[in-house]
C-alpha cells in the first residue's frame, strides 16, 4: 500500500482520472482460486458456494492494476466481509494510516473507509455516485482478469498441498506487479479475452452498512456528487 503522503496522493489522482471518484486509494475484492479436494478433517470448509474447493483470496489493487495487498490464508467457505474484518489492512485503516478510502462491492459493509454502492439509489446524485463507483471499482475485476491470464495456474487451480498453493498465489502477485512495472504484455491475442476471466464472482449476500459508514457515505455524496 502507498505509505508516504505523495504516494497516496498519486494513487488517489490516478483513480480519480477513471470516473472522477475522489479520495480512492484502492479497490478491494476477493477471488476464488481452485485447490484440490481435501479429504482430511476440515476439508469441507474449503468448499465454496459454487461447490468446489478453493482458497478465497483478498486483493487490493491500484489504478494501474498492481496488487498492493493480498491475503491468501482463508478457506473457500469464508465470506469476503469476514476476511476483511480480520485482516491487518483493516486495522491500519482504523488507525488512520491512510488518507484515502477503499471501494468494495455490496459483499462488504459500508464503513467510513470502505465505500460500497447504494442498493437503491433514488436521486441523481446517488445515481452519479453509483456509476462512478462501479467504473472505478472495476479496476480490481480487470486486475483479476489480467493476473489470471498471466498465470494460468490461477485459472486451472492449484493441485499441490495447500501451503504451497498459498505461497504460489503470492509469488504470482509479485511477478504480476513486476510485469506491469516492466510493461510486459500478456501473450499476443489473449488480451481480448481478459474480461471473461475477471474474478468470476460468486453471488454475494448484501451486507448492511454500519451507521457511521452510512453517515459518512451520505456526507461524501452531498459533497462530491451534487
């Protein structure tokens, strides 16, 4: 994650250039990486709602599609909101380490530092907020698509032991960032199909916003989307 004020301001500037959504420092989402079926005790906890065994991987990316933060320790049955609730990044936001906010989908609770879309927008301001939010948050979907195109093992699945799979996922994230820094493209002809591999989201249940998050989002919309 960007640590200095200048780094944070540059990240915010790049996100704003997408759809004029201010103060965004990252887009967050989870994606399921298939793993081999485990027959040991607790193996059923890896089975996600689509019925296959997976690791639920949380990623925060920037506007350049680079992975800034990754969590790979959770089984496929665990909900996205719990992964964020128990991760160190949430603690850093709670402590005021960042000057910006995260954008997430409705699988997360709306908080003062993680904004989600409005479920039923009723005003032009709320509709503008939702449109801008969706376009800006889409960077993490594109990140997943590009990442999985570069490393097809993330599409096919990991069939070694679980600990090796977790380390391999992190290694693929590091190499993905290096490839972006080096401006290395995916193989010729594959870029057109990136979108079809974007995260393949499971249906998320709606998570009600916190009172503080709701108030903060309302103030934000009134300030920036009039």
